[in-house]
C-alpha cells in the first residue's frame, strides 16, 4: 500500500517567522491526519528553523535542490551532506524551474539523484512536459526520458525510495491544472515504465505525486485517481489552511 505524500514546495518565499508558522501548522495537520505523509521544503536558509519546528512531529522536511559534489569550490550551492547533516529526509531534484530557468540537464539531475542516495536523502524527482511538447504529442517521450535518466544506475531498493512528482510545466503556478484523467493517464504510463525498467512489484511500490496548481478545490478529485499518490504543492502550500485542506482531501480520497 502506498502512503499518500503531500509535500509543500515553498520555493523562494516566506521569511523566517512565516516559515516557522507554516511548519507548525503543517506539523499539527500531519499529526491530525496520520494516513498522509506531510512534508515541507522551505528555502535553504530556513531549513534549520523548520526542522526545529518539525522535531518530534510527523512533519518531514526536504531541501529544494542540492549540488552533485559533496563539498568544494561551488559558490552558492548546497551539498547533499549538508542537507543530511541538518536532518532533511527528502530533496527535490529536477524541478521544472531548475530544468528550465537554470538549465539543469538530465545527466546532472541523474548524478544528483545518486549523490542524494549516497547521503541517505530520498529524492523527489520532478518530471514533466512543456506545453509545446504536450501539443506535439511528446508528453510520454519527455517523461520517459526524465524517468529513465533520473533512475539510471539505481538499485531496486533505491528506486523504491524515489518519489516521482509528475508536474506538467504548463500547470505549475499558472492556475491551470491537468484534469484528473489527464494526470492519471501519465501516472499510469509512468508506472508501466517502472515495471519495464524494474519489475511489477517495484512499479507498485513507487509513489507518484502530481504537481501543478493543486488547490483545495481540485485535490480530492486528483487524489482519487488510482495512480496518483499525493501532491507536490507550490502556491497553495504557502497558506496553512489551503495546505491543510489539500491534506484532508488526500486522506478522504484515499481513505477507506
Ligand atoms: C511546484 O512548484 O512544484 C508546483 C506544483 O507549484 P504550484 O502548486 O504553485 O503550481
């Protein structure tokens, strides 16, 4: 059984006090809704404050990115061992903003996935097509490339610990959401792909989140889809009540 996972990606938002308040609220919701794993990925400079707020609660915390090398002359970067040292559980890798704003290529993201596992961090590997790629009928080939390169060289055990976030780029921060059917179609394709790359058991085990303008109004219908195992939430995770409503929606959709 895959435990639904709702994770907030706060991007370059909040100040310290807001980050702590959001973390405290998310931690309270996580305690109230144990059927759902709840995570928060704050800006790196607030990780320590958020981790302190999460301590002793079920809230899990992740970095929004990391560099591939463990240390050295890489001004402005954060290393995997640093995230692990702070107590992070997850790290988002290959987010569309990293791919398309900062130009991160597939092979760098693939190396980062392996570097994350070397220090015990679980990657949330983001995959997804641009609108032109969807219109050109390339959605499956794009996400196949993202997953195939992202999982390259992983053991079956490591592969089972990757969380995939399917995030159609045209739906991120735009208010435009994939319909539940559109998202489910891609999620089912990704699960078939994992079965081809590994085996049916692994494909059943990997959690695949949806991301792209998830809100309280659409969370329940998206999470009701068989292959959608949670959400990576940007904008709506910056309001404690919206984030809590998305978590409750996931619990209701996946509940008995
Ligand atoms: C994201 O940043 O991963 C995301 C899905 O953002 P939003 O929910 O704002 O579309």
